[in-house]
C-alpha cells in the first residue's frame, strides 16, 4: 500500500512539472540586437610603418561576412584579389599585392560584417594603416547618376588620380577608390592633401583603368581638392519610439567636397558594319546594320538587272533597310547575287566606303492545299491592310495611319471618301492622302476633324493595287472624335535653360509618351487624357532632337537631363501652368522616387526585426 501511495505521488509530481512546462518554452534570453563591436586589430588600427600583408581584426562576438568580393573595397586598389575570411570572432585579410611604400591603406567593409546569430550588420566599418610615417585621413563623397535618366548607378567604381593628365584614366590604375551603394552614393577615404581628378568606371576587366569602350564611365570637368573642418550635427536620444528624450549637439569632422556629382554614360562605341542580311520573303531583301547610319546602303545586281528592280523601305535611323523586288523573274530566282555599297568603320572607328557581296537564296515554303467543298470556289488572295491607330473613339489631333502588307503600285483617289454625319445624313469632306517618306507601305489620312463628330471612311473595292497585282476589298470604317472636354493641357514654364532643348512627358514607368520642343521658355503638352504625368527635359546641344552621349577622348560630356521633381496630376478640362526652375533642385533629388527603377535598399534587419541605422551626411 505504501509503495502504491509513493508511486502515485511520483506520478503526480511528474504531471505537475509537465503541466507547468506546457505553458511556454524557454527562449534562451533576449535576442541580440547589437552588431559586432570592434575590439582590436593586428596591426593596430591606424598603425604606421606597417610591413606585413596579413591583418587580423577582432570583434566581441562570432560573425560572418556578406559577399566580401562585392561589398569590401580596398584602397589603393589591389591588382590581385585579397583573401578575406571570417574565422570565429575575427576577420583575417591577406593582401596578395606587394605593399606600396608611404601609402595609407583603407579596407572599407561597407555592410559586409554581420553577427553570426541574428545577422545584425555593422555599417561603415573601416580599417586603416600606413606603410609610411603618416596616416592620410581626408575623404570625399558624392553621387553617381545615369546621365540619360538620372537613375542612381549602383556598384560602380569611383576613383581618384593625382596625375591630372587626361591620359591617366586610360593608361594607369586608380589611386584611391570607393564604390556606390543603391542610392548611387560613394565615399573615398584615406586621401592625402592635394589636387585630384575623379572618375566613375564600370570596371568590366577589373584593372581599374578605362580601356574598353563598352565600359560605362563618368568624369567631372573640375579639379577635386579635399579638405576638412570641424562641424556639429544634431542627434536625438529617444525614450521610446514616440518620445524624444534629448536633442544633443555632436561635434565631428566634416570632409569636403561631399556633394560631387558624376553623370555616367556609355560612349557610342559600336563600329558600323552589317549585322546580318536575309531573304525571309522571296520578294524582299533586308539588311541590318548594328548602329544608326547617316546614309542608306545601295544594291547592285550581279545575276540580275537592278536598275529599276527595287522599292526601298527604311527606318528613320537607317539601320534597317528593306528592298522590295518588283520583277517576278527576279524574285523567283533561286539565289540572288549582288554587291552592297555602304559605309563601314575601320579599325580606328572612321567610316569608309565598303563593298561586299551578298548571295541570298530563295526561301523554300511548303505549300499546303486547303480543303474545300466541291461547290465552293477558292477566293483569290486580297491585298491586305490595317488602320494602325484607329479606334471607335479617336483623338481629333491625330492623322489616321493605313499600313499595307506590301508596297502599293497605284490607287484610285476618286474611289476614296471621308464623310461626316449630321443627324442621319452623311456628307463628304475634303481630305489629303499622303505616303510616308520612309515606309512606302504606310499612308496617312489627313482631315480637319471636329470634336464629337462621327466620321466614316469608305473605299471602293480594287481601289488599291499592290506591286504584285493584288487588290483590296471594299473598305468601310466608322469612328467618333473625342470631345475637347476629355482633354487637359500642361504648360511647363522653364527657367534656367538657354539654347536648344526639348521636354518629354513620361508615364509611371518612366517611358516617354510625348515630346515637344521648348519654345520661348515654354514646353506645351496638349490633348492629354486625365492622369498622373512626369516631365523630363534635355538640353539639346546639337539640336538633333534626341539625347546624345559623351566622349572621353574628345572631353565631351553627355547632354544634360533634368527631371521635374514631382508628379503632375491632370484632370479633364484643366490647363496646368507650372513654373520649373531646373537648377534649383540637386540632380540626385530631381527624379521622383516612384518612377525610379533603382530603388534605395532598406537597412538590413536582424532576426529581432530591429532596424540598424547609420549616420550619413
């Protein structure tokens, strides 16, 4: 009986313990919310006359490195990659290059250092030492933007040269370097007093020198002179997330210049040549150049008479040209041999006349016989067309475009009509019908459309005949012109620009929807549907109506681009007149965040969810 009572009491005790255990489970204490803390280094931080290539940096907890090959920047830059490893509570660095005498070395870890358990990052940790008797402590900082669209350029190298000759950028390695973050912001540390040139380089071959035309670059026209002075910033101490405890003044050393702007671009480096030629349709030959051209290539037949053999179709940039073959005896030839005369770049990039031979075989097309009923006649093929921009409700400021699938030989103007509806009656109105200057298959219907009126295009059958003898069927298209009340107008009153310029209206994807010239300081966008718009301005120095890139050898900067720093909300029947002082907003603050494709990255959080922060001027 005593054994039974003892057994029952033991079971009761175990049950009580298990019951208590089920209430919750041990958490192991509070989460670690702090990043690793620097303890010491060998050689010591800021040590002079260092001779060793091996560095050991110790912290107060176990840590890991986040992608050091991309996030850690060593200056002076290393020709051979340094070996950087996290081992326990320390980081070991082996500089595989020979140390340069009398030079300050900096290792900028960016946000690469994290504690091992919670992933709390240590921001802006920089280790430095000197191989000489002095430590250089000056810094410069700024922003790199894409010159064409003011997008921040992430991960591009920015470097300094004390050699002020232009040739230094193309013949020697950068002396001190930094790298841009997701905001395009960079900082270069450990700089000696002096005068410098500064460059941005998308260093594809990792030699810290601009020697490939395909590399994106940027440069400034001014000399950089680093300096520093004492300054004070205001910091806030918080009781909690909503209550301020104290605002304190914190003295610090302010390094200048801290607002360097580099507009980055890729040179127009492509050598002009034929990219490919084809004869996918037996009746036409198409040649593609690898870049826009100033002139149109010319064909000369070798096994056929080409004196009047072609109708030429091209795009405005002359880099795609199609020759339609008119004679069936020619396009039915199995292989057409011809000479092509065009301008080709030589090894120095200079355009020179070039003659090549093309041999284009006839494309074999498998014929499939359509099934049809015995009493059903097979219809002859028709000359096909489409109205490329017409819909039931049409914008009255536009012309109507009509595109045929092959060139037109002739058409009957009397068989074409545009009529306007008044009540139930239709009355013919005058109009013009014009062929496009580039594409012989494209035509334009031009009339004075009146808002809210209904119109009808009619064309008799066989009114259009192609160069291959096909004719169109009868055509009837009806449409209504939108009322003026459905549109709005935006007038940008631009200040601070002289000379040629044009403005572009952009949608929420940063894509242009309309381009207008700036006249008398105004850019006027008419017939706009209600919505949200953005505006970009280009200082069109050469007056060609398009953005032009830069050239380092000729010391030409890319054409300057500005963004209106905000969205413009337009409603129907509104006319918005907006003053725009283009130089009032710094370039890196102009482009609205909502249309940037390169978004700023949020500071990383540990598993606690606490957001780390760092001060940046």
